[in-house]
């Protein structure tokens, strides 16, 4: 399998694309051409629900509690990154939504805000920080804390800021969120004594599970959008405008995190961690959350801004990390991340 995918990986690398982005695009294309319908769609919905639960179980199973506690001492760094992720970013999202409301459909405008409410990535934040010579230990803990906090904070922010019936916040949906995301995560954490070694020994297999879960969520969301006829409302011009807004939001986030690190007098290594952890959003967490929080017919358009933003942030941060790395030896990445590792599946990594 590795020999078969190697040419694809090399070809994608030449154009600055992660191979998994190509897989995501191929999945979207398949969903647009051959969406699941009728009984098959119902069965696929149950399979997707199970896949999301497995995804968050793996997050929990990869949590290293001792490492998290050891790294939690740098509280100023962690609070700064959490503030950027769950305070500054939502404010940027509100501003972008207000501006985009006149040129984008309501669903795309809300999706633009939704991506700003998500937690940070884990793997790519750590990798970029390492390449640029930043504080890897700080990035491990801060990005991981963000991922953990997002399980509860993101739905709360979505219910407060999106509103208008866009988010399902009735008691039943809250229970679904707990059962589908939080409970599997806690079970994964409790199982670590029995599963940690097995997970470490079967990383390639689990990578396929991670990637397959996310691709399944994407196929289901976009397929439901086709069946509901929502794609007739999206034009090529709107996609270009949406991409422009994603670039503006990312540029603002990068500038804010950089200035915050300087004004708060962090070291250069910590400032790098703040920029890369505080300016990025997780596709791996965002897709499953959207599937739980939003009505099936709305999910596809709600996650489209996130998919665009994710690729833009990867390409931009790759350039920044390489530029900052000049003259600075990269710091080794710890072998066992502190908290739930965002699936290697999603391009929340650099490879």
C-alpha cells in the first residue's frame, strides 16, 4: 500500500498539498456524484455515528495524563493560546460573518463563524512549532488542552453565537453530544493501561481508522447536501469570496497571536508556539462536531469554510515555519503527545 501511495504523496508535495487533502477532495467528488439515498443513507448515518465515537475514543486512548500535568506549569502560555482560540477567534468570526452576510449565503456565513469556534489542531501545531525552533513542550500541552476544551466550549459558543435554529441545543442534542463525543473520550482515557501499548504498536492501522472515519463523515455530510439540493445555491464566485474571507481571518489571527506574544514578553520559542497553536483550527474535531450539532441538510455548507481554511492554514504555516527555521535548529517532537492527538488522518500534521 505504501508503494502505491508514494507517487501520489510526491506529486502532491510538489504543489504544496497534503495527500489527505486530495483524498478529502476525492471523497467530496464521490458524494456529489453518488450520494447515499434511502435505506443506504439511513444505514450510513448509523455507521458514521459509530465512526465518530471511535474517533473520540482514540483521542482519549492517546492521552498521557502525567505528561499533561508536567507541561501544565507554563500557565501563561496556555491561557494565552486558549484566549486566542476561544476568545479572539470568535470575535474575528463575528466580524467576518457580519461582512460576509451580504455576499455569502446564510449557511456559508454561519460556517465561517463556526470554524472560528473550533479548537486548535494538535499534530500540525506541534510539527510547525518544532520546524520553526519553538517550544515543542509548550505546543504539545497548549494545543492538546485546546482540543480537550473544545469538546465542551465549542458547542457552548455555537449555541450562543450562531443561534437562529442553526444549532440543535435541545436536551436531546446535548445528550447526543455527551454520548457520542465525551463518553467515548473518557472511556478511551480509562482504557489507556490496557490499550496504550497496543495503540503504539499498531499506529499504521489506527491511522487508517482515523482517516476512514473523517472521510466517512465528509462523504455523509456532502451526500446529504446533494440529496437536499443545497449545492444549487453555491456558485463559483461565492467559493472564491469564501476563500478570500478565510485568508483574511487567518491573516488577522496570525497578526494577533504574534503581537500578543511580543506584548506579553514571551520568549521567542514561546511566541512561535503561540502563533502556531493559536492561529489554527482543527478539521478533525470540526467535522464530527458539525455532524452532531447541525441538521443533516446544513452540515455540508457549514463545514465547507472549515475545509477551505484548513488547507490555507497548512500552506501558510508551512511557509512561516520554514522562514523562521533559518538559523534555528528544530526541537525534537516528543514521541508521546500530551493529550488527544488529532488523527494523523487529517492534515493536522506535516508530512
